[in-house]
């Protein structure tokens, strides 16, 4: 089945009405299995939202919108500051849809418009701090993203210095609660490749179960690229890239700021079972910000890029010193032990959305768990 051809069967255009509530304003993007539109509610035409649609009836491997909705609802329940809000979802005719916050341009698109495709160190620090916070929020809700890359981070439309994590379609739920305990899904022995070749961790290449540290390692590849302009394995196939990620590792690190290197080496020592020390990662970026006096005055590389198309009558809110330096106080679904017992699972299922019969995501067998303990990380 050629899904791009089936997209033509989704009859949506300007002024189309979805779910008797949302009016389509314009098309803003298209992928292999769906499209994204700008829309507004009939009751509030001045407030623009994003409408994402996906073909009904595609195979499970490509059915990402259900997972996206599931994750977004969990993210809203933990008051995630770096996730889009969900305003509506459902099925109409031959497509599934979700209505969410309309966000701005991606970090990938921003970098491509910069001289030598490099971010300034000041901008990278702001990205690193907020990306770490965004991943902590996602992991606190019990998920790993599995496709961290610049195109999956966007700036806010009304607040361009605020960064959002998007595209939860291939997330996997790894934490859940049972009998007042936090439990971790055990790593499967054989996994399908998940992620984007350029940014995925070595564990992804080796078809290992991806954990929270793998998301953070992908974030570091993203920051290394933003600093130097490219990664040593750009435009290489998956096999060559896996080899170069080991062979060219020191070359990559030699060009990076020392705190970046320290964070990367720390993350490389973690396992699937270890809860990352988000404070430690964040503190490395904050230390550079303080050293460079970034907190008193900073100008982001994308200010001149995003200002014209997103200009409003009101001055957009600015990222404050407190927001930049202090870790967010998020409500958490899970209190997570710092280390889970190192057991393996026989499960080879990649399905992570619980069934209607049992809303708990608990595929057999599950790992042994510890009593819930207060932890800095969740």
C-alpha cells in the first residue's frame, strides 16, 4: 500500500469543518502517513491551533496518532511545560485527528538558516537546559521518546524562547504503578530499530531496548551538531553510522565544550535500569550560562528568524532568569527508584498503549521492583 496516495483520499481543504467544531485555515505540513493543518474553533476564530490527521486503517507499525494522543494526555496530567496541549481528538470519515497547540519553527529548520548551520554557545545552553527539562517531563510521565532530534523540538509561536518537545508517535511506556510500587518494563532481548540514524544512540543500532539515557544521548548528539555544524557521520547509512559513532567519538568530543563532554561521558555509563541524574545534566549547562553571564542578558540565534512571521500586537513573554536556572517543579505520576533490579524480559511486544480491558501497561513478565521511595527524579 502506498500511503502517500491514500493521503489524497483525505478530503480536507481550506474552510473544511472537522468534528463540527474546527475550521481548517491552511495546510502547514505533510508526512508519509498524515498531514498537519492550521485550524481554529468556530467559537474562537482568533485562536489558531494545529490539526494533525492520519489515515484510518494503516498497519499498526505506522499508527502513531493513537500513541501521540495517549502520551499527550499523560503529559497534561503532569503539567508538562514543554509539551503541546491537547484540545480534541477523534475519528472522522477516513482519518483520525488530533487538535493541539500551534507551535513555531523547529530547531532543525532554524539551524539550517544560520551561518555555517551552527548555533551560538549561548543559544545551545538555552536549548540544552530546556531539552533536559522536556525529557525529564516525558520520562516522569513514564515514557521514552526514541526519536530525539532537532526536528522534534520547536520554539513557541507566541513565546519563541520557549522550547517544546513534539512527535510522540513512537514513544514507549516503560514505567507504571502497581500495588503502590513503581515498576519498570523489562528490556526485550530483540527490538526493532527505532529513531533517526544520525541522532540515535548506539543501543538503537544494536537493537537494544531504549531507555531514558538513550533519549539524553540523542539530545547530546543534537547539541554537538549544533555546536560544530555537523556530526562526523552525516549522510552515512545506518551500518557506517554505527561504526563511526564509535570510531569518531573522540573526534566529536574534541570539538565540544568540556561540560558537554562530561555530560556525554556520564550518560554513556548509564544503563536501561538507571534513572538519569537530570539535575547533574542540567547543572552542567547552567554552569556555562552563569560563567557567560547569560542570565542577565541573552539574544537567541532565532530571534530575527522567528520574529517576522510570528509578530503579534503584544510583546511576547520572555524566558526569565528563574526559569533558566531553576529546574521545573513538576507534578509526577511516578516516584522512581534510582536503580531498578537488572532483569531481562521475554516480551518482544512493542505495543505500549494499554487495552481497554486493562489500562495498566503491564506486559508479562515484569521486573522485580523496589518499594516506592522519594527520589529527585521521576
